[in-house]
């Protein structure tokens, strides 16, 4: 059963200095655990099938998995793929860091961008990593409907397992991760140290949002049901991947058929 409980990150009043600290941490966690590595081939298949060479990442947070996507796609594709990061609350400092690290291969849009109302000038395969669970079913439908209306391919990936072990993992792994690795997160910020070790608002909010995210996760069949409710000329594909560490990620892929 999916429960759409309260998450701090979703709230417009939530301080950016705290939100950004959490999204920076999650960026490093996603890369370290390689939960989305098996999804790269699926994404490459979408690019090959559509002939599109640009990814527009929605709800990017702190840059999420895009740096790893960029590196992994290079290994299996001859395409020159470009990347644009977007978010309703864009983490500009993190995006600039990724842009510099990749020599401009990963760019960003500094506007506040709603995943259900993407500007028409942002064209490409739309991606979402670790984000779709933030939205209620009606909102998910709006996100998909907006992609359909713009004839944009879309690939949604959401890692995690809805289980008691998943929740226990969040409660154990996150505190250890913050304690050990926070000083090494880039870009370096004294505020991140203060709100982690002195006044630990970043770990507290991230741990809370972490277990709530597990309760919010969609099963592939739930995503497919929402997608099929849209009258469209799209081919929808859902399933689950499994990383070498045994971590799962659900996916929904939609490709125009005309």
C-alpha cells in the first residue's frame, strides 16, 4: 500500500540551505550505491530508438545521478549526448560544479521548472531519477500528460524497496553516511558542516524524508495504470532493475509511436 506522507523537501517554505544539504548528500549516495547503473542500458535504448541526443532531467535536486549517467553512456554509446538539469528548486551551486567537471557536457536551466509544465524550449528525452514518488497519482498523470502533449520521450527511474528492511537501511545507513562523508561533499560549504554536526537539521530531515520516500514508492504496475489512463500514441514500458548490490529500481518509459 502506498502512503503519501509528509516530506520536508516538498515544502516551498523549507530553507534552501537545509534542502540543498540533503540533495548534495543524496547525489553522492546514488553514485556510491550504483542503484541506477542497470538503468543506463534502458536509457541508451530510448536514445537509440528515438534518435534524440539530449536529456532533459526533471527534479534534478543536487544533480542526482546525471554525472554517472554521462560517464556510463560514454562507455556503451557512440552518441554525443548533452544533458540539462532542471528543478523546481534548482541547486545552482551543484549544477555549476557538474558543468565545470564535465566541461559543459552537463548543463542546467536556472529557472524554477515544474515537471508537469516543462517549457516548450526544453526539448529532449525527459528523465527523472528518485523523484516520481514525490508526486501523488494525479500529479504523476499530469507529468506524463505534459510529456505526451509535447511528444517528448520520458524515462522515469525510482530506486528503493518498499519493505521493513528498506526502512531499517535508511535509519542505519544515512546517519553513518552523514557522519563519515559530509566533509568530502562538493561544493564545500561551512553551512553544511554546521547543519550536520552542530545543529543536525540536514541529517534529521534527510532521514525522515528517506523512510517516507519508501512508503511513497510506486510499483511498476501502478505507474503503468496511470500511464494507460492517458489517451495517447505512446508505447509504455515498466519493470524493475537490480544492481550488483541487490538494490532495485522501478522504471516507466514512454516513447511516442507516431
